C-alpha cells in the first residue's frame, strides 16, 4: 500500500459534521469527497470544502457509489447521519470501502442495553433504570426508542402519574424508565488515537433544543395553561468551557471507557477516533452519563477553527474533523493504515 497521501481521499455524506471533516482533509493535504443529494449539496458548494462532490438520489443509495469510492482509495468517515441512514449492521456487514474507526463499536453504541453494559463495566455513574413503573420513587424520564428529537419523552414522579401519562401513547412497549437527573447537560468530545494510544479532550458543548430550551421564557402558569409537551429537537450546539478542576475527571472517564471497549465482542481494536460522552452534571459535580456516541458528534461543529483545548495542545486550528484527517495522514505516511481502519 502507498505511503503517499496523494493516492488517497477522505469521503463522507454531505450532512452532520461533513463541513469540518472535508475542510480538515483539505487542510491536511488529502483529497476531500462529499457525497450529496441534489437537495443537500448547496452548503458544500458554497463553503468550498470539497475537492469533489458525488451526487446520489438519496443517502440510502450510498452503496450504489461505493465502487467509485473504492477506485479512488477513499477512506469513509462515519458521522451521525451516515450511521443513521445506512444503519450500523449494514455498515458492519456490507461496507467494503475503507472505513475509519471500529465498525463493531457502532453496533454496541446503537443499542441502549448493550451500551449500558459497556458503560457500567467502565465504572461510569449512570442514571438508574427502573424495571417496572411501580418502582418509581422520584423524578423519572420516560424515553421511547427511536423517538427522534426525544419527541414524546415525558417526566413522571410516581407510578400513578406514569400510568396516567402513558395512556396517550399508542404503542407504549418500547420505552425505558430512567432516573431524571436535575443538573446541567454536558457533552464531552474526545479523540482516542489508535496510533499513539493517547486520549485527547477536544471540546465540550450543550445542545439547543426546541422546545425544551424555550419553555423557561414563559411563566409556569402560562406553560400549564398552554398544555405544552416538552420536546428535545436539536436545532444547534452551544460551546462550553468547563470548570478546570473537572478536567481530571473527564480524562479519567474517557480513558476508562476506552479501556472497557477493548473487551467488547466484535470490536477487536476497541474504541478509537472521535467519540462523545453525554450526560448531566448534578449540583454535587457528579457527571451522570446517559449515552455514548462512538463517532464524531455535531457538538464539535462550533469548533471548525479549533476549541480552547485544541488550541492549548496544537497551537494551530484543529477541528475534530482535521484531527481525524491528521491521524489518517500519519497512518498512511508511517505505513500503519490498517491500524486505523475497522
Ligand atoms: P440522541 O440523538 O443523542 O440519541 P435523543 O434525541 O434520543 O438523543 P436523549 O439523548 O435521550 O435524546 O436526550 C434528550 C434530552 O433529554 C436531552 O436534552 C438530555 O439532556 C435529556 N436527558 C436525557 N436523559 C436524561 C436524564 N436521565 N436526566 C435528565 N435529562 C436527561
């Protein structure tokens, strides 16, 4: 295999975090390919981040152009939309193009109960799961599986309240009852290098969700009068710099999650590349983690020019997309490409 980055390309679907992934590839001198539909290509043309745009009818038809990507020696970068449109199982079973990151890990992170086994094994502080509504003895959040944007999630405080509210749902089987954590949401973005073994903290964000982030703009009485149902539809991401004394804890839990990933079946190399721990910080500064994303997250998008943390480490603009491209470049040049493909 060639050691020349000119013989390779980086490709991803034009959505989610593609702008920074493509820009990062270009900055590192690697050809950047965006796969877009007619309807979605406008930003990628306008921001001029791609060396080439391949158009397809719909993102689900990705496999139709896979051969073209393979001929170009393209390394595909999975992001939230990529995993959501193709599905982790199809990526694992059918994707033949070079893929950055562990495919097996995508299966672990996409299943709520598998993910919990992994995070528990890593020793993380997870919200309690209630097996039956009768156990409810404090605030809980009821999450429906596959509820896009947390639509329909509701809060209850007692078995009676749960039974009353669940009545309005047609197919109320596929849900989980989770302890509701009162605190502030925090999303930590990491990068685990498969080449050096080092874990890096890239940045932090919180989400800007509709309508959850606007309910506080009206009085409690008006909220009740209007019969508002809370939803968590993501509209954007807001950067955060954390209290510095919390950084050792964030490094530790990131490293623990990586260490625990090495034991996961079907993912021999474990977790590497960008990933994110999503949780709530309570007033006692406990970080209660409710989810992991084992790929680049949209919360890194405010940092196309780097974050305060990447500035400290790199002294040059370093987005997470660019960090991925740099890892790929280093791997190619040192003949270690196989170490970062999954
Ligand atoms: P994703 O797209 O990452 O799967 P989602 O839309 O399924 O997300 P969740 O991550 O489940 O939604 O969370 C939706 C909202 O609920 C977020 O604002 C999150 O902070 C909040 N939330 C989730 N779990 C808890 C919890 N246990 N306690 C308090 N708030 C929570």
